[in-house]
């Protein structure tokens, strides 16, 4: 979820996975896959940066997961074992 600001200055939390497209008429208009539209104060570039930061934070937390780290270690070991056999 990303936090944005409606034109009346009321904050709104938006599920960034549902963003279909962002238009810049004079105002920034976000259209979701659900068909809902929202006019916000933030620019299209600010929205893009917030979506990227949100997804980066998820990815970084995912990479810190002990199970995923162990799976990655095993994958790397399996890959290096195949290279040594060649």
C-alpha cells in the first residue's frame, strides 16, 4: 500500500498492485483495475517512486527470510557442484 493525498488533502492508502494507469490531466488521476479512479496531489513521478520504494521494501524483507536464504544457499551450492563436475 502507498499513501497518497486526495485533492481535498485527505490521505488515502492505495493498493499499488491495483493501479492500471496514471494520467496527468492538469491533476493526477489514478485508475485502478477495479475501475475506481482517484485524483491526487502527488505527481505521476512521485507515485512511481512510492510504488518502487514499496516493492523494494517487500523484496528486501523477503530476502531476509531465513527459509529463502537457505534455499538460495542450497541453489548456489548445487550450481557450483555442477560446475565442478564439468
